[in-house]
C-alpha cells in the first residue's frame, strides 16, 4: 500500500477545506495518508473530531529532538546542500536564515516521527516554512517530496522557493498565472513537474435563486480572514466614499482574524457603525443565507490564488467584484462571469460598485429606456455564465478526481510497481 505523509501548516483548518478533501480523495484510492500539522489546531475546532492529525510538530518530545540531531549527523551529506543554501546563498536576512536552520532541525524531527511508519512520499500544502520541513524530512528519509502552491506562499512569502521547487518531484499550483510565474522566476525548473491542479466547490446542476425582497439598500458581502493581505480596510474606505455620496447600502464582512481591532477602529473613525457589520467566523448555513441576501460579493485582497469564496458566490449566480490580480481573471472574466477592478484603485472599485448598483436597480424599473433595460439584462447573462463557468472548470468533485489521478500517476510509479503485475515476468 502506498503511504503518503501529508503535511499542512495547521490541520484541520476551516479556511482550508481543500486539504481535508485531498486527503479524503487519496484515502478513497487506497492510499494510506499520515496527516500532519506543524501547528496545533484550535481545541474548539469541530473538525478535530472528524479528522485530527496523527502528527503535530509543535508537540514533540525531548527524545525526538535529540534523535533528530543524531539523524542530521548520520545523514549529513543528504542535507548539507540545504544548509549551504541557507548560510551562503540567496538574499535572505540573518533572521530568516536562523529560522531556516531551526526548520531544518524540525524537518529532522518530522523524519524521526515518520521513520517507522513506512512512508513512501511526503506532500505538503502551501509553500510556507512547512514546505522546508517536509523537504528536509524527505531528504533524510530518501523519499520523494511534492508540494502545492497557492497565492501568498508563492507571490509574497516565497522564501527559499528556488530550493524547494528544485527538490520536489511534483509542484502543483492552483492557477495558470501561478504556473507562468514559477517558470518565469525559476527558469531552471523542469516545466513538466509544475502542474495546474485547480480547486473547486460543490456545484448544483441548476441553482434555485432565493426570493429577494428588494429594498433601496444595496448589500455588499465579503468572506475572508481579517488579515492585512485581505485588505478589508480598502473596502471600508470604499464604503466611506459611498456614504459621502448618500448611497443607501450595508456591508457585511464574515471572518475572524488579527486585524479585527484595527478594522473596528477604522469603522468608528469613518462613522460607519450603522453601515458595516463584522460578523466574525460563521458556519456554512449562515454564510449561504448571506450569499442569497447580497447584491454583490466582493473581494479586496492584495494577493490570492483563486478564491473559493468567489466560486461559491458564482455557483449561486451572484454578481462578484474582485481585483484583476494573479489567477482571479481565470475565474472572473470581466463583463462575462463577473466584474474586475484595477487593483489598489479606490476610484475604480467604487465606480464598479456604483455601476453594479445602478444595473441591479434598473432591472426593477420598467420606466427606463430600452438601452438601459438591455444593459441591466446583461447582469442576468453574467449570473448564468458565472454558474456555468464554475460548473465546467471549478467543480469540486471533478477537480479532486483530477488531483487524485495526477498524484498517483506522478508519485506511485516512482515507488511501487503496477498493481497486479506478474512477479515471475519481472524476473525475465
């Protein structure tokens, strides 16, 4: 049986459902998966009951730490190129180099834990420091290593990615944009091992739109961690503009994170307490009802892969507005499956919101000119096209099946012979 150690920075995580889904897909194909987490998951996470990790690297014993040091000494030749890369090459600062040395030791700890589990291959999701840990462990164990890259881990925090990509046997990434970025910035990498593996969401064959009670107010909805890279402050600034234009609206922000206090302060300073609501972390059902309530689902991130939140909104035939960055235009085709704005341009973002609001209201006004009514009808075409685009290209079950096929085609042949192969014929 093929045994794969699958490592994530934090497992399980409600904001990374794709990790659980990929592990389950490999299970369905008869692969034994050893789920690992660098950090401890939240104790109150309901997901811990369903799929807790077998290995948590934050909870290592002193014995394992000592064994890891001895493992590094025994197999120094295997990891010495990595240590030389940390110390002598690259433009990283002293602090990052020190962290990488510590992560090398942590990788040895991971190898010690995996040594007696018959591990054939190590896969890691995201290119953050957990990928260095997984790579070191694979070197020490002399097994294959692969990883999946998303957005910020590649575009904003790509520390030591040159070495990670060179070392891996397979590099999955979620968009064509990311693949082009990798091949452009790491020209020595074999293009054949960098493969697009799209994420996806559940897509019904047809969608039943909720019956909406139209009011004068315009509902803006977004879902995402309250983190600086998601740039909810940009959205709040846009709402301040809308308020100065005397436009009736409400803005609902679902998510939790370290930026909450800063955002609350900005909302108070902008006198938007009655317009913007920070909803905190929500379960699936409340989020679905908020999708139905929204006139537009927006995203204001500075960096992304291809966000699941946009896919979910589009399956429900909601109008979406997002920045024209990274892989987003592969999902949101401007004017066809949604709308894009110029990243960082508050003027362009507000203009798009006003345009969408005007077209939305025009659909309910029979007294407008035929030209305006025709433009308003375009929104229905966008909604329908959005649903079809996600169904054809970002369907969860199809893309998970593609992931499983690709993973086994690339990984299993390196490890074991074809199932049911005649052992006698192998000797001839």
